[in-house]
C-alpha cells in the first residue's frame, strides 16, 4: 500500500470592527485526496473477508464562517456571543477500474457506501416498495411490507451544515 495523498487549498479572512467588539471570520477550502486506502469485499471462498487496496479519489469543498459580538466590555465584565456556520461536501470522483461502488461498512441489507459521482459515505439499503402516492405496499397474504430488489440511497452520514452558538461571560 502507498500512503494517501492530499492536496488542499484554503483562503480566509479575519475581520474585526469597533475596537474588537465585532469579529467576522470566513474560510473557504478545497481539497483532493488520491490513492485512498479502500477495503474491497472478496469471495469468502478465497479465505479472506476483504482486500485492502489503493484506489479512489475524492474532492471536498467547504465554507466555515463565524461571527462574534461583544455587547458588554468594560473593566469588570465582558460578554461575548458567537454564531458559527460550517458546510462541507465531499464527492467521490473515482473509485476503482472494476467498481463504481464500494461498501465501507454494514451488510448487504444496509450499509455505508462510497459511490462514484455521489457524496462520500451515503447510507444505502433495501427499502419498502411504495405506490404512486408513496404508501408502503403490504403483501395481502403475509401482511408484511414488500421490499425492493435493489438497494436505494436512504440518507447520508454527514450533515448538510453545522450551526453553532456560543456565549462567554467573564467577571474581573
């Protein structure tokens, strides 16, 4: 195995106004990972459960911002209030020549996958069959929901964004 390689670019600005009572930080980043270390499933008859190889490439882009305000600032008391917003999106741009989808964790019913052209670490699984209106189709004989024959994307492991709030109060 070779080590993974990352190329990253980052640019940011830190602005302060009104004698440091208002602060704004904004950072944008973009990176590219190559030669990712990926476990691939192999046939159990081989005597192994997976094969670890170098393959794959991802690109990530993100934005981090924070705003800090100090409404009270005197000799004895200081109060800082802040809000932050972070957004990061990582896309799998290439996996292996043989596969466009790799299961990273889980089993054949539900797992975390890297799919070429999709966000990294999507959750895929066997879903319920639904009618035109979105209702689950139930088998008349067993009373159990029918399931699809192929896996569908059910979600993702990373949030669309992260929003944070802070406050700090200090006396003397």
